[in-house]
């Protein structure tokens, strides 16, 4: 069973920075893509950034230039470096992985890590 474990959330002042990390375990499947989503209070979950297995990246417009997604220590690990954080970035951040098995693909989610940005 695939498990995604996130770490690195916390409380930071506006203008500060944080690194989120995510590791996928329990699977030998290849990675189609890994991504970070976030869900702010009273809001829908939205894509923050995606990194494909080929190394292509995609960012939501509102984080361009402030957030950077990168591969971690393995193909099944991903980091999100966030700088110039704003109070409106306060949200639960979720790691997402699209994994390819011989019989098809699955999407897995982490439990989420809270990021709180104080003004």
C-alpha cells in the first residue's frame, strides 16, 4: 500500500520561508508525477505545484517565483521550498503522487501538513 508522508509545516511570519518534504513509500511503482496541493480555511483544495517524472514543473500563478518544487533524495520524494510567504498562504498542504503500475495508475494523497503564516 502506498503511503505519502509529509513534513516541514509550521508557523512562520510573513516574509519568511519554509520547506515541505514528502516521501512515498510502500511501492515500487514508477512516478508519473508528484505534486503539492493546498486547502485554505473555507476554500477548495487547489494545485500549488507539480513535478513530472520527466522533470517538468508546473506552478499555480499565485506562487510563481516564490515556491519551487524539486525532487528529493529519491524518485519518490519531493520538496516544496516556499519563500516570501504571505498570510494568504495559510493552508493545509497535501502531497499527491500519480504512480504507474503494470496494470494502470493510481493517485495517492498524504495526510497533510499545516502551514500558518502570521502577519
